[in-house]
C-alpha cells in the first residue's frame, strides 16, 4: 500500500461509521524549525493527532456538531457570481473521486502538512498528517489508503474481519 521506508513521517487515521478503525504512524522524522502557530488560531494553527482529525471529520457527518442545514451549507459548492460551478464549498473542496463524493481540505505550514478527506455518502473519513511541509498526504498516498479501505468494505465480511 505505502512504502513506509520512503515516506516522510506520516500519521494516518481512518474512521468508518463514526469510529476510528485504523491508525498508524510510519516513516522517518524531520525536525522542523521552532514555530508558534498561535497567530493562526482563528482559522488554523490547532494541534491535533490524525485520530483527532478523523474524529472531527466523522463528527461533521453526524447530528450534534452542526445542524442539518448547517452541514448541507458547509458541504455545498458555492457558484461564482455569474453562476459558474466551482469545487469550493464554505469549508471544503468538493469533487468526484471514482464515483464517490469527496469533501477534502488541505492544511500546512512550517514543518507540517495535513489533509482531511471525507466521503460522506460512504461514512468514511481519512486524516493524513506529516511532519514535513511537502509530505505525501494527498494524491497517491490518500488514493492507496482509500482504495484499500473501500475494497475491504466491499468484501462480504467488511474491514478487519
């Protein structure tokens, strides 16, 4: 799935049905410069583990954190003023991923790279974090992880059985 020897320090967590079902750290670590992200706290700069981020994504899919109208608005792509469709919602980017609706949002900064992937129709959330700003937290890494989970979920006994 992932070449753990080549990957910079990554942490991955996957939530299915609102529960974290897999979490793993792998790769090598790289020290980042000392940095205080507190100036970004209104919109970023929070400290969290991959499991924290996966739980947050899973909570967005359930009643309690947001109202149903609020959740629909958060995930609805916003068109341009002239009506042109975009892939940008109020809180996430929205796209089709091999026939699955995917909501995703990257983040990063000095010494970090992060991405939250939410498949709302499948009730699957993948959180990828790296201690390297150019870490492989999107693209092929996300695809390898989600493809493996969706394949396991399509088996009669489900993942981890």
